[in-house]
């Protein structure tokens, strides 16, 4: 039986090969010709490929990124299919970093978001160190830098695990580039036999870059970046690592993470060294959340700095997150909706990026309503298409009832629990229980219990790290549940705008009861069910949800 990860690679790359072809362009920089692809609009995100590959390796990211950003991918010098301008004598990180910097300047943009994988991640770090004025943020998959490892025992382990390079170098030295790239790929992923299981298009791309293997395994090309240099990086840095990556990468990536104190490390489940291709859904989720987070703005409302992210132009759509969440919840949906609309996602008071301890201030519904009203006026966004999820939908309902001039349409994502008898009291009791567990040092247990109660037994253990992190970042905002104000059927009946009621196909029956109760009270409602989605539908099926919202808004 073949390894599950090999099967995952094959499945993902087979789907990639059927996508619409990219349209490459060319640019001359530093005496060489750079091939690149430039698609989409918005903040620029530049993707830098790794070893024995080129711009085509990022195909699994193209569709989701172009929805809300300018997606640019390039071929580093000597990579791709273009002829070389010399014999490869300039192959090193410094040359590639200088080329990337010149490329960014030639596009007359910057600072930009840099995304790199493996050798491309190292190159991206070198750009941030040598040309900091050009870099806005760094999102890196497994940047391996042996020179950052100082522990003698770890250095010994690196030497032992790096022995797979020996046969690679030997094949390259004899001119057998095809065998060299095959051994390189299988050694990198620690998966003998994986190369022959790849789809023809992927193998062709690797073979197109086989001529670079001899340059890459040359000791003279090894990256020489110190821990001290890494520590000077000031921009936001997020690093992804596969939970099944080999020892060499685990140690070197861990060292890079430690050398950049402000960096964040995210583990991608079911991946070795190639998470962007092996687990694109998890990688893209983390990437989009990071891009949204590093594009954060703030506005002063009611003596509080309210954080928000914004994408696109046109009629405004405002997205209000649910409980124990924040603006990051909507990163996938924002990318999709912003192709046609100005999309704004604020974080409610005391939610991330604030790290609230629940000991001062209030997170009451009344306060959230006042904040949202002031926010809409401050960002000149009304009347808006307002969409709220769960507890955020409750805030949206209050605003639509009390400030109808600010809301053009209302979309409610499973948020009618306010009208279900006993629901608010049950939520209040659960909130009190969770806070008591927090005080006893059992926060993780409390969060897991809540998560499983919403999404099903065992859901917490299966959730992505980014999803669990979002819950943890907002743990104490559960306090707001005990401060909820009453909301009646008469309140809902005062809403005289089009309302879309949205449920998830896989959600528990309790959420459906909330929508039933709300539908019975409002005047102008439509109702849809999002397939293959539970209560967390903005993440479970962002495409289905976005299409339903776009269809609804287009009619009103």
C-alpha cells in the first residue's frame, strides 16, 4: 500500500494540472531574464518557489489568492525553462535575493507580502534582511538554515539525516540529472517511490529544473544566514512546518523560528516538506488569515481602537464574526466577495488582536451594538450589506432593528438563538462554567468541550491549528454571553429590509431551530442551506456561502 501522503500529493497535483494555464511574462533584471505571472488585483503577494521547481509549483494557491490579492509568481535565476546567461556560477541565495529585490522595484510596488517555500523561503528571508524596505510580511514554508543551528547534538543529527543528499550529488556529478532530481524529490519528502507516482505535468516541471540540482547541492551555494541576522527582521513572520517532515527540516526550521522571536510556527497536518501542495486547504487557510492579519487597520470608536481588515471596492459588505472568533474567520470569504464589493471585517471589542483577560471592560451585546453603529459611521460604510455569524448575527439583528438607516440587507448565519426559549440561559450557564474552568487552569479542556458541543464529538482534535488558535486567542470573550440583552420577536418584526437566513447542511438541529424562530418573526426573508458545511460555514464551504450571499445581494 502506498503512503497516504503520496496519494495526497497525487490527488492535489492531478487537479492542478487541469486548471487554466497561466500566462507568463518576462522581465530583465540584473543581467538575467525573469519569467513571471501577474494576476489579480489588490495588495501584492509575491510567491518564491523552492528547489528543483519554478513558478508552476504554486498553482494550488493561485485561485484563492487572486480573489482578493495581486498574485505574482516568478522563476528564480537558472530555474524554469529559459536558457541560462552563464554556467550557473552566480547560483546562491545572495544573487537570488538581489534579483527578487530588483524585480519588486521594477514593478514599482512595495512593501509587499513575500511567500516562500524551502529554498524560496530562505531567499525571502534574505530579501527581508538585505532589503527590508521592500517587505511587508513573510509567510514561509520550512525555511531550512543549518547555520542557524548552534546546538552540537542537533548539528550531529542534521549531518546524519542529510546523508540522502550524497546519492543526489553523485547522480548530478555524472550528468544524470533526471535521476538526481528524482532522488532529491524523494529524499526531501522522505518518500521512496513518490516521484514515479506524480502526475505527468508535475514530473515534467521537476525534470525541467533537473539541471539546477548540481548547483543546489554544491556546498558553495549553502545559505549562510546567522541567527543574529534573523533576529533583526521586524516584519510579521509566520512559518509553516509539516507534522511528518524529516529530522533535517524539523531542526533547521525550529532554529529559524527561535531566531525570530516574534515569528509564529504553524504545524500542517498530513504534510512532509511540501505542505503548500500536499495540504493546500490547510496551508491556504493559514496564508489567507495571515494576509488579513498583516493588513489590519484600526479606527477609534467609543474610546476603543477597533481593528478591522478591508478588501475591494464598490458597495460595502460588513462581516461580523461569531463568538470566540475575530475578523480572521472571514479571510476566505473576504477574498471571494471582494472581487465585486468593498468588504470590511471588524473584530468586536476585546476580540483578537486584543488579548483580553476578562477582568476589565465589557463585552456585552449592548456595547457591541453601540460599537458597530459608531464603526459604520466612522468608515463611511452605511447603508451596508450586513452579515453576521452566530453571536455576531445577534449583534447584527440588534443594529438592523434599532438603526435601519445603516443596513441595506441582512444576512444571518445561524444566529436566531436569541428567540429560542431558554437558549440564552443555557448559553449563560455554559459561559460561567467555562470561565470557572479557565480560573482552574483548564482553558484548553473548556475550549475543546465547547467546540465539540458545537461541531460534534472529536471535532477539536481534528480542527486545524489556525482554528484552535482563533478560539484560544478569544477565550475570555465568552464572558459577553452572560451580559446579553433580551431580543424579542417584536424586535425582529421591526426589521423591514431583505433578510437572508443561512444554515449549514451539517449543523446541529439547535441552529436550525434558531433560524425557524427568526423566520417566523421577520417580514422579508429568504432561506438557504450551504452544502458540505456545519456551523463554521465561512471556513467549511466559503465558496458555497459566498455564492449564496452574492446571489442574494444582486437581487436587492
